[in-house]
């Protein structure tokens, strides 16, 4: 379904009335930034336009494993994960360029979608408290608010903010697992703090201190007490530790002290992530949740966004590595269905890559690989000449730096 058709899916009184410029009307993308924006829009449009129009539940397919029923949680997954990835781009101020005008329209669209999600009169009011999964995706939505205080949070009307606070508070009834889920509780509290609401310092403290205990060395945390070979250090652990402490560390001298170590470990893990991306953009398909595709590089993308890349790793080489991984995982035939929705898989449509907790909404975590869109076009990340990343150097016979443990 084309974008203009989505805009007709609700009545004139309730449909989103902003005009999102049609990609077909813009010049063919040439730069890496142009191609990233085009992909972000392709990913975002079905979710945001339908939610803004109150038709997300009616139109979004729910692909899932046999025997699973994720229909009550998958829609919040799509919104929360997309918000976490798209927020930095929406945070850039509007300007009189094609991109600037487009970005402003998407920011308005995203705010309207959030308002629909917490409006009890909306057909798309989302579930924040039934089952356990909503804690996860309320946290990703809160992370999006932290990443776009001007573009998302401050543009919400007072009633929507009140409802969003109530929605976040309702997730406190969900007991997190004794693993990376502690960070979801902490992130929700950081989101409440950002919204000016009462927040629970104990939930933040517990998550931060337990992850100190679970640190295994060389930039890697256990997922709970045990080490796991997967990408959860990047999907969740490093990015949420960094963002929670950015938002809250000033509230406690102990957190301020921990934040220094968290930054050092994140830089080391970013070093490892940059080296994992092969010259063709592929990376080891290990561990759980591989259907999040290029979202496996959440931490590397966040490090670039925050100007916290490791010494000796240039923004230009990270741009090249991330671009390769993004295209490798999102360009394969079958990645999107005929209506533009993401499908389960790592490279194309591979239903077997979905665990029982994976459904259509889960897949939108791929958007976090594009966090550097929150850097302006003139930033070195976008403007510096292309450079090969470490694996591209190593496997083409060029000199490359030897790796060393933290």
C-alpha cells in the first residue's frame, strides 16, 4: 500500500492531516545519509501513519511462531522500538531544506501516534500492563523520549503527557526478570523523571548496581549472572545503562562514579562491534533475537551519535560499517511484505529466525542502527571522506590495527 493510501484510511475528522513528502518526488538518493533516511521512512511509515490514524491494530499483520499469541503486545513493540531508533533524527531542529521539512512532519506524526497510543477513546490504545512484554517496550518508548526531549516529549500536549505518565506507572506491576530486564524498569523510571513525574530511585539503583556485579570483563556484561553469546549487550544493556545514567547519574555520587566505568566499557564494546561487521556487511548470526537484524549494532550507533567512539575508530569508518550492515539486513528480497511491513528474518524472510517472543512489532528494533541520523549533515560522521572499516582493511590486505583487551 502506498503512503498516500495510508493517509486515506480514517475519516477526515480523525485522520492524520500532515503531509509527509513522497519519496518518489525527491531526487534519487546519492549520499549515505539520503539512503538511511529513505530506509528509516520505509520502516516507519506503516507504523506511524496507521497509529496516527487509529488503524494500526486493524492493518498491521502479526507474524509469529506457531502456537504463540503476541497480538496483545506487538503494537506497543512496534511503536516503542521505532521511537527509540527514530528519536535522534526527530530531535534535530526543522529547517528549510527538504530533509528539514520532512523531519518536522515526521516529528508531528510521531507525536500524534503517541497520543493515539495512550488515548482510551482510540481504537489503537495500547496495552502497557497486561502480560510481561509491555515493560520492555514502554522502556524503549521512554528511551525515545530521552533521545528527543524537544522533538517528542516537549511537543506532547498536557493530556497526552498525563496519560503517558499513567501508562509508564502501570508497568510497575510487571516484575522484571533477573537479567537485562532490570534495565527496562530503570529506563521507565528515567522516562518518568524526564516527564516531570515522581520516579523510583530504587529501581534505577537496583538495575545499575546489579549490572556492576554482572560485568564479566573486556567490555561485556552477563545477561543476569551468566554470560550469553548474543547481542544483548548491544540490543539493551550498554545503550540503556548509558542513557539511564545520562539522565539520572547527577542524582547520586555512586551513580556518577559508576557512569565513568560504564562509559569505558561501552567504548570497548563499540570497538568489538566495529570489528564484527564483515566487508560485505554480514556479521555472526549468533544468539537470541537475531531477527532484530542491524539492531545488533545499537551500541555502535549510539556511540557514534554521542561522539563517544573509541580511540582509533573514526566516524567515517563507522558510517561505512553501519551502512554495510544496514543494507545487508534490510535490502534482501522478502524483508518487507507487499504492504511495507517488516517480516521475520535476518537477511530476507526467514520465519525460522523467530523465537516464540518474536512477532511483527519486535522487528522494528532494527531502527536503532540508524541513531546517527541525529547528527546534522555537516557532522564529521556524514561529511568525512569514506574510510574502510577494520574488517574491510584486514580482508583486503591493507594494514589494520591489532585488537587489545580492556
